[in-house]
């Protein structure tokens, strides 16, 4: 068994344990340092991931664990997002009792995401997702003294349990019908398995679990409440890392494991994609809570991404990767700003943004850039992300006119989103009432992560071809499991 | 000559650095340093100063050798058959222009540290100046039409910010708006022209376009002249040619150093520069689409040449009866821009660029000198309230006089003499004697209004309290004057004209001057008719000015020629004609559009749709009760729905 493939995951877990240990000796005033240490450690892991420890395509643990270009792409994305989340949370440390644990849990959640990116088996997929979800139960309710945080935690717990129950039931059905949970083996027998109603129901229930993670209609109910109640850094992590973890698995299932079965459901997927976009955009229109608004925006964005899943072509999978890369930077930049603006009195009503243009031109400019990118205005990352997703869907129009309808609905959703994103911009620069003229402080660490995210938005947006190239390489292997690796997996299982 | 494609080498980094430095300084000032004057000054001065140093380096590395370098362009986006990229051109044309832009911009920055010293919005001023410099450099370095157009608009925006810098003054705010809107009219034509050329050649890159045109001269077909004229419309707006010239005199409401930078040396020159950059598109035989076939054999160059000549003449005439020192200079700028455009139309883009370069130096000097005068006279701009400044402001006076000599084209001792003569030669060479006549006549007009300005403002006795206490400003304002005086006098002695000729027409045989008499008296040998006629008219203008204005307490012209004077003072009623014709038409269209917008678009569509959307949004919020049982029920119902739909 080639356990060196797990070096990255191993390092992250060790880093988390180290932080937990160090927490015992660090005085409570200096706990911020733990976040810096963790971020530095992750930066190191990232370099190793790109350099010395960069593994070639291989499997481990009897074919359960797979390293390929797609997994590596997402791992980079997860680590980058976690670094930014840690830096944002360092500015929030005073509000989080036991901050050392917060940092460690964030790292464990990251470990779960990394495993999810490499999952090549329904069992590992379930375990990895549960590692993420269970950690998030704690991260969401971390502000124990705030009722809304606790409420959000309980809601997330119950919904997570519900989703996990459906998923594990689904996996049991899959195992019952296929006698295996390995992705490669199921992929090679998908034509035969697709005819078994037991397998199909099992697959559907598994997808329900993933639908919960990415907040797709009709499993999106929890999103606004949890986003609003959770501490801002947790919300940022939910919106980026947790959502991307759902998408990497969805991508693998749809493009690599059971593409033939999924192709039957393309109309269904499109239907849910349209419902998801419209739900997110419509419900966001009347929002005054900025965190809740970001929750609805996150739902709408999941809808756009589902278009790419439904399109089942290379353009679609490439577009998903590109979109998520830009989305991670954009969302983190927005949450970095939100964390600074709302930190003083834990109020995220849109009125606290009033006059931000004068109080902190830097934060206002950063927020504007992020919102403009989310709204999909060229030449920022959000524009090209949507552009490629729509293009992927339009390429499928010859197979079914529903794709055209879906793109038109997506355009309607984009137009609606302009309204609520620009509303925040309007409030920042042209406040209706006299704003509180209280300056907003930006600690260095938050500033660094903000600057990095802004640079990401601009680079991904202005030079899309570079990221598109990387994404294209990452998805090139999807749908064609290498035969010798398949054999290897068999051998390993036999031993 | 085919451009040499090099990998990312230092010339590319240099060009990027020159382009981006002012932007970085502008961003830093806007975002963080709004309250720190010292740092603002250091940052913006060093950004442009380093940019100038690098431009000089780039010029001697690549400009002088005449190499054409095209940076490997960064692909930006590609949609269908349109692929846009970001690319910088480093060639003799752009490297010299880079020096002009960064050089004048640097001196204006230095000068502004004195002129704007007491302004509370000092950092905003420097941020806007930096942003403008960035946009202008973007036009100079661009290697394709799309990029040019983007920077073209950015220049428009930054000029809007600078003209309207004192936005609390209604006149300044109106002038900024007027400049922007007038430019937009020209830009609309420019965009159409770009689209026509792109549709015909399938590329927006200048190099690729030139190559295609060379391989297949008839590629533009019947649209050739139309495309040329439409592209020229962009220059008509930006370089303030008839009939879109009305914004430039009003734009003088901006701070005077801004007028020196934008409305004399750089932005207004962008139009001429662009025409020279795409000269290969303009120099095509006349061909019109069927609907415009009555235009017959009039080519795009004919339109350009006549527009330039008429602008030059009309502006020169109007300038004679202006009393505001900056407005006189503004009309003089219009007149000189007319010369340049006429030169392009007469097949002499090299002469146009030559005059652009010399004009940038001496006109910037004139504006900065005017700024010094205005500053010394406590923001008095009427020349009739000055007088006697020569004694009290010697540095300003002598540099101003040298620049005036250059503007009038004083033989040998001024750069303007050489560049203007190149234009006259081009007009004669292209067999357009009428245009040549207009050009020479304008020399007389130029000398008349400039001598009038110098006599009234600088000579004689002080006519106001402020003028009698005037003094030269501080060193940071006089130093730029002295530095600019050097090229204003001497630039013509260098082979700048020949440089541009080989830059625009690679491989052309250039007349190279050798020996003392040939270098200094070249125009008398090269095109004697223009040189002698120009000299004669200059002497005539000078004597008329002295006879009329020497010792005059007020302008005698309204008394002698009341009608003409009134017409000139009202700027030949251009604004009034527009107010009487275009504006009512525009208002009528606007009223109709307003009605449609208000009742149909707003009322029916927006109110209706947005009301519906809003209602729907609120209804959705009702679902989102926060009640966990409801959520869980909906979740399970959702699962049932999914399974049902999927198995159907």
C-alpha cells in the first residue's frame, strides 16, 4: 500500500493535533498566534503539495483512496481557502472562547475535505463528509454565549444528521445491489447496475446527502439560518470549503462513476438547478441581513454550478473548477470585509455598511470588487465563471432545448442578483441616512488575506486562460479510469 | 519590416513598468494615503520620474535603433472570432511618444507641487494626475484597437475628473460634463470604425491588420473611406477638431497645470498619435458604400486634411479677440492641432508627429507660464488686468517669450519653425495648394494673437493692483519652465522629423541634413516657399500687433470692426448654433425617451416585474420561518420529490 499518498492529509492532522497541544501552554492573550502558526504550516503544506510531495496518479487503501489531477486541484483550493479562513478568524479571536480549539477544528475540517477530494469509495466519501460536517457542528455553534449561534448549530446538526441518514441508507442500498462500494468497480458495471431500482434509489439518496452539502433546492432550507447564526469565519468556510467538497464528489459521481445513469437525469438536474438559482435570487431580494444575503447568494451560485454538472461535457467540468476557484476568492474577500464591519457589535444588518466608503475606503473598495465579481461583471472572476458555465450548457442545446431554458433562467437570476449585490454597494457609498462615522480597523493578518483574495479575483478574472488551462488538465482524466490502476486496486483488495 | 518577436525580455518589463507605475501610485494614494501630503508628493513624483527615466532608457535601447518589437501579447479573452489580448508595442513611434508624455507629465507634477500647494484636496489631485498618466501611456503603448479604445475611454474619464477637479464651481462641473459628452460623440464613430475594420480584416491587432492590408490591399472594399472617416471621428473628439472643438476652451476651467498636461501636450495629441499609428488604414484610395457614392473620389485623407485646415483657420481667427489668457492658449492649441491633423491628411504623419513633439514642449511651457502669471496675479485670467509683468516676473517672461517664438515659428531660434515647415512641405508635396495657403495664413494669425497677448500682459504698465505686486513663483514652479524652454528652442536642430519618417514609413529614404547651414537653415533649402512666406506673414502679424496694441489701454478692435469683433468674442456662435439646433432636437428625443422610460419601461415593465418579484421574494421568506420542524418536513418532502421524479 502506498500510504505516502496520504502525506498531505497526515500533515494537516498532525498540525491540528500540534495546535491542540500548544493551546495548553499558550496564554489566552496570545492565542491569535496559533492561527498564524497554523496558516504558516498550511502554507508549507501547500508548497510541499505542489513540490516535493506532489504524488503521481495512484490509489491506496485497497483502491479507496485515489490521487489524481482532480483531487490535487481541489486540495490546493481547500488549503488556500483554509489559510484565508484562519487569517480572517484571527481577527475574530476575541469573540471565540477557546480559540485554539477553533483553529484545530478548522484544520480537522480541512482534513475531511482533503479526504473527500481523494475519495474513491462510497465508504470513504461518507466518512470524509462526516468528518467535515461533524467538525462544522462545533464550528457553527462556537459562540456558545450567543443564542443565534447555538440555534444555528442545532439546526445544522439536525439537518446534517438527516442528510447523513439518507446518505448512509443510500450507500447501504448501493452495496446491497452492487456488492461493492468502490467507484472504479461500480463505474465498470454501471450499465448493468443502472437497471436495478435498488441501486438507483441508493444513488439518489446519496445525491440527497450531497445536495445538502452544496445547498441545492430542495435541501437548502438550513442555509440562510446557519449562515446568519454562525460566526463569520465559519460562514466563510461553509460557503467555500464545505460547498467545494460537495462539488468535487458530485463531479466525480456525475462524470466518472455513474455518468450513464446521471445522463438519464439531466432534465431533473436542470430542473433543480433552475429552482435553486431562482430560489436563492428571489429570496435574497428582500434581505437586510448581509450574512443571510450571502447565504441566499450561495444557494444561487450552487444553481449555476449545477448547470455545469447537468451539461456533462468537458467544458462543463472545466467551468465548475474555474468558477469555484474564482468563487472561493470572491466569497472569502466578501466575508473578510463582513467580519471586520460586523465584529464590533455582532450586528450584520445592511445598515452597518452605511457610509463604509468614507469610514474605510479600502474595505469598501474590496467589498465592491467582490460584489461586482459575484454579480458577474467583466472582467472579474465571476463573469468568466458564469460565462463558461453558460457556454457549457449552451453546447448541450442540440440534445435538449431545456438547456436553453436553463440558461435563460440563469440570466434572469443574474439580473436579480445585480439588484441585491448593488444594493450593498449603494449603501456603502450613498447611505440613505447619516451613517455612524466609526472607523473600521483592519488587523494585518486580515489585510493580508483580503489582499490575497483581491489579487485572486483580479488574476483569475483578467487572465482566465491560465486557470482554465489548469482546470482543463485537472478534469482531463475524468471518466476514463486507467485500466492498470483498476487492476492494481483489485490486487490490493485481494490482499 | 516585420516586428521581431522576442520572449519576455527586459524591454517588455520596462514598458509594463512605465505603464503601471503611475497607476500604482494613484491607487496607493486613493486607498491609503489620502491624508498624507508628503508621501503623496514623493510617491507620485517618483512614479512619473522613474517612468521618464525608463522611457529615456527604452528610447536609446530600442527607439534609436529603429527596431520594431512586439511583446508576446497576454491573451485576455477570446469570444468567437474576436480574440482580445493585452499587448504593448515598443517601436520608434511609441518610445519617443513615451518620453514626451512622461517628461511633460513629470514637469507638470513638479510644477503642481507649487501651484496646488494650498488646495485642501491635494492628494486627490495627484491621484487623478497619476491615473491620467497611466491612461495616456496605455494609448501610447497599445498594440491593438480594443486596448486603444479602453484606454481612450479611460483618458476621457480621467480628464473628466481633472477638468471637474474644482467640482464645487458650477462652470468647472459643466465643462467636465461638456468635455466628456462631446468626446463620447466622437468615440461612438471611433467604435463603429473599429467594428468595420475588425469585420473586414478579422483582427484588431495593428500589426496583423497592416500585414493583411499589405497582402490584400482591397480587403476593406467599399467601406475603406467610411472606416477611415469613422476612425478619424475618434480623433475629432479627442483632438478637438471642428465641429467637436467646443469642449476644449471650456475645459480651461480645470487647474492650469492640468491644462498644460492634458489640453496641450498629451490627451489632445492622442488623436493625432492614433491617426499616425493607423496611418496605413487611412492612406487608401477613395471607396464609398453605395449610399454614400456621391462622395465620389474624396478619400478619407481629404476629409482629414480639410477638417484640420479649417480648424486651424477658425481657431486662429477666434483667438484674436479672446481676453482670457488661458482661452487664447486653448484656441491656439486648437489651431496647432488643426495643423497636425492637416499634416496627416496631406500624407505627412511624420510631420504631424514632429509638430506634436515640439508643440508638446512649447505649449506646455506656455500653459505653465500662464499658470505662473495667474498664480502671481491672484487667479486673475483677464490679460487686460495684467500688464508690465516682464519686469516683475523675468523668468516667466523670458521663457514665455521663447515659447511664443516657437509657437509663431520664428526661424532658426525655435523648434516650431522646423516642424511647421515640415507640414507646409507635406501640403505642397501632396499637391494641395489651398491647404498650403491656409497653413501659411494661420502663421500670420498666430503671430498676431500671441503678440497681442505678450504686449498686453507682459509689456507696458500694470493695469491692476494685483499685477503691480506680481513676482516670479517659487523654484518648483520656475524650474519646469526653464527646463521646457530648452527643447522649445532646440528640438528642431535634431533630426526628429527624419526619425519619425523612418518610424512610420520603414525603409523610406530620409533627407539627412549635414553641416551647419544645412542643419539650422534646412527649411530654407528643403521647402523655401513655405519658410519665406511664413516668415513674411509672421513679420506682418507682428507689426499689426504692435501697431494696434502697443500702449493701448483697451482693445481698439471692437470700436473699429464691431461686428467682426462681436462674432469672434462669441466664438463664431458655435455654442449658440448647437444650443439652437442640436440641443432642442436632443431634448425632444430625450423627452420621448423619458416618456417611454417612465410609463412603459418603468411603469409597466420595471414596476410590474419588480413588484411581482418583490412579492415573490417576500412570499419565499414566509417559507423560511426558522422553524426546524417545518424545515425537516420540507427536506423529507424534497427527498420524496426527487425519488418520485427520478423514477418516473
